[in-house]
C-alpha cells in the first residue's frame, strides 16, 4: 500500500451553511418528537452533538460529511452519516471530487483527527483556515490519486477479507467483565505530572490522546486498577489497553475477560476494534452506561464448543503486525533503491546482506539519516569495486 501526503484543502472543501438562530441554551439536550435534528457543537463526545432542534429551525441540514470542532474540544472529528445541523464552534467539510461513503468517511475522519487533534486547542483553534494546509497521509494510486477503494476496504473493516461465516454473536456482558474503577480522582484536586516520577502511576481520563493518560499521579494504591486491562471512557467511547496499573478520573470503566482469561495486548486490540464497530450506532444521543455496554452484541470467532476463540484473536493480530512489518521493510528497500538512482549509484546492486543491514537500521530505530545511507552505500560500493 503506497501512502502520500495531501493538504487537507487539496481533497476537501468547507461546506457553507446558513446560521441557526439562537444560542445553545435555547435548544433541549434531549431528542423528542419535535426536536429531532442533532445540533453540532464543539464537544468531542456523542458524535459532536449536545443539543437538538426542530427541523423547521434548521436552514441547512447536512448528511454524509465530516464534522470538525473548531473550538472547545478542538480537532474532534467525526463522519456524519445521518442528518444534522451546525449550531456553533464547529463546521463540516466534504470531498471535492469523490463521493463519500460510510467506509471512506470513517477512514478519513480518523485520519484527519490523528493529524490535527494534538496540534490544536482552545488557543490554537482548529478552524478551517488553521487546518486546511495541514498534511494527511492517505493511500494513493501511483503516488498521485487517493486510493478510495483501499480506504473503503479499511474503513469498512474488510482489509483482510475475514471469513466470519462461522463466528457467533455474544452479548458483551457474557464474555467481558465491565466494572467501575477502584477509585475516582478529580483532576482539579490533583497534582498531575506530565512525566512519571518515583511512586507515580498513570492517570487515565476520558481523553482520546496518549492512550487516555492525562499524566501521572501518586495516590493511595488501593485505588489502582489492574494492569493488562482495557480502560473505557463512557463520555467518549474511547478504549485503550493499559499495560500498567492505573488510576482513573470520573466515568472510566475497567474491562477484563470473564472466567479468568488473561487479556493480552493482541486480544485487547482485537476486542477494541470489534467493540468500536458495535458502538457506532449508539453514538447518536446515547449514554454509554454499563447496561448498554453489557447488552451490546458483537460477533466473535469461536472454538469447536462455541466459546470465544481467544487464541485466534491473539494469532490474528500477530499476523497483521507481521504483515505490516514486511510491508514497511519492502517500502524501505524500495526507498533505498531510489536513493541509489538519485545519487548516481544505480549501477551498484544491493546485496541481500546490504538490504538486511539497512532495513534493520531503519526499522529498529538505528538513527540512520538519509546522508548516512548515502555515505554507507558510497563506501560499500567503493569496497566492492576494489575487489
């Protein structure tokens, strides 16, 4: 899969809308028979919606676009498949030259969020003029045209063409244990350090950044939650595998596997992907309470006795990781061959030993620079020529 950097404004345009009359407090926070249109604001939870309006009060109703919060939770990005209207501190963008589908929209929303969320805030707002020149990496066809087919496959969960015909449906509460944190700590009463210090532990909150970790605190360790569990933020539906013991803020649940099955990183990643797909339909005005989570239905691979096949999940994620490593190695080798041409060394053929040495340096964080590659190849070619 080839990736190319694109300016956001090369692919998207901002959607112009007519302003809704009224302020946020003029509209109800719950949907009813009259107020049926979700209103987009700058919140990063509940798909960006915090109010509802009557259809007659919405001069512009949008659908099948991507929304971005410009203020508040700046950079919060969502694909909007259902009708909505923009209220304040947010806006919508659409593709310039391609029809957006749900699968493509989900992929693009995640990509944009990754590019802008950590670099914009309530001071450096994520308005259109501030983000339109930001770069996003997309699959491309011959490094020119975005590969919409590939995005659809990834966004639709079809990347590896799973055969799910033998999978079975389970209520999440039948296979996972979802419980409250061992202790709740409010941020405004804490001394939070950006870096770990002696005796400190991660402080996990309802955030999509940094694995949900806001910082590090030192508190009564009886309130620690166990390592190798999934943290679930009820306000945002963000889920992360936590490798260390951790404290939490409010509305963070702790997820383990029932019947004493250990939660490995690979199993956690598999289950997080499955649960996120299941929770998409609940993000329209729903609250992620424990009952909703337990009753949600997911499809899982099963053993011969129709129990969740945890070994399959472990091995499948490992296979995906290996495929990605192989893909990256090939990309590095291709890049090295391009360097040879650019530096006039294209007559020198890389040996398998050369490729292995350089690939190892690049993939294992060897700190090698482009100049270092050129210098190494030049010296290597001279040695070969003198033999």
